[in-house]
């Protein structure tokens, strides 16, 4: 009556003999239980839209989420996450292998996933989560388990540090059968979902605020031109990742991500435009969901860099 016939909640309440608030609760329950799904497709590539301009420049299917300027960063993230959750469902299918990188953005998305079963599907953690002071398991496990519960999937965790102390330790552990098994699931992924971490953002990225890197390492990263990370793999503005710290990172490189057919990148906040620019230059995403402020900041950055390149080429 509400979604297909277009009736108001007042009319439905009168017909059913219940209060308007009861109808509102029923509608909310219908979405949470997966009885009703609202699908938001990527915008067509119309050049005069924000989504169309981003697609033209970077070649990714883009959904731009309108968010009020007065909204807080958390509210902005929540609104973006709602759209991203629907986009993720569109990408899923039975027997799919979904790789998820932990972070503030993916945590919010998985909290808002409706219950839609995908028989035979698997959720695999894309990057390690422990650091020198904590295991990171509760945080990463909550994200993976929420997605697994929503989709009726089995879980595959990744019990390694986000960053190893020594590259040699990573190389040795990568030879272990238990870790090789996780890596095989990552290689077999059909869908990936991740956010973009920023060294400087209004809502601090967990990689840089959670003690995963020492202060001197962060300073060195900035001096090396690092602007953020994708799946805890550090990235420069030009999309390059060739740096010593990444020899110790547990997350998949852009080359590994590029082998996954569908890759959903989700970004909230204009302060993440610079690392997002680097991520798109690295071609890690096939699909993108972001708010309108981040979209405008990304396009401004792309135009500025293109103008600078033309000026230097004269």
C-alpha cells in the first residue's frame, strides 16, 4: 500500500485500524527484515551531473548522496552508508565471495545492511587489524560478522597485524598454510568493499588514530607524499604505493584489488577528496558512493591538477 500504491501512512492507518506510528514501525521493520528493499542505482553518465563528471574523468560508476551542509560528519557518513548498503546488495549474488576492509566507513555500512540471504556466500576480511597494543579482533570481527549475519554468509577472518614490524615477518607468515588459505579467499573474491583512509580528515581514520602506526612513521609518510590508504595500503596522490611501509602492510595492493570484478569504494566528507583522488588514480574501484561535498571537492581537485599539468607542459 505504501511503496507500490503510493498511499499515505494516514490512509493506511485508517484502513488497518491502527495508529500512524504503528504503520511507521511496520514500514521500518519491513526494511530491516528485508521484506522491502529500496534500490538506488548509479546515476547515468550525464555530463552535467556530479556523478556523470566523476564517471567521465575516472571511469567509475558513481552514486552521489545529497547531504545537508548543517549535518555532522557522523550524520553525513550515516546517509552515505545507507546508499552504499543498497549498492552492495545489488553486487551480491549466491556463492559470492565478498572481501571487506575494516574501517569507520565499512562499520557504518554493515550496521545498516538489511537481511538478504545469499546462499553459499562468504565474507572475508581483506586486511589484518591488530597493532602493538590490541588485537583489533573485536573491531574487525564486528564488521565482518554483521555482514555475514545480514547475508547468511560464512566468515573468514584474517588474524594478522595491520602492519608488521618487519617485512621479513610478513613474508614468513605469508607462507603459513592458515594464512595462505585466507589469501586464497581474497584472490577468489568477486566483490570488494572498502573506504579510503585520510591522514588529515574531520572524522579521523582508524588507521591513524588507533595506534597502528607510530607518530614518527606518520610523519615520515607525510614527508613521502602519502595522503591516505586503501585497505591499510598507503597511497600517494598519484596512486603510487611503492614505499617501505607497504612492505609491512597486510592489506591487498591495488594490483590484487584490480583482479576483483566489482569493487565498491565508499567515501564520506570533503576532507577525504585527496586520498580518494589517489585511490581512483590507482584504479582500485569500479563503483563509488560518496556525498555531494566530497564529489565537488574531488572534481575541484581533478580540475586543479589537470590545469597544473597543462600549465607545466607549456
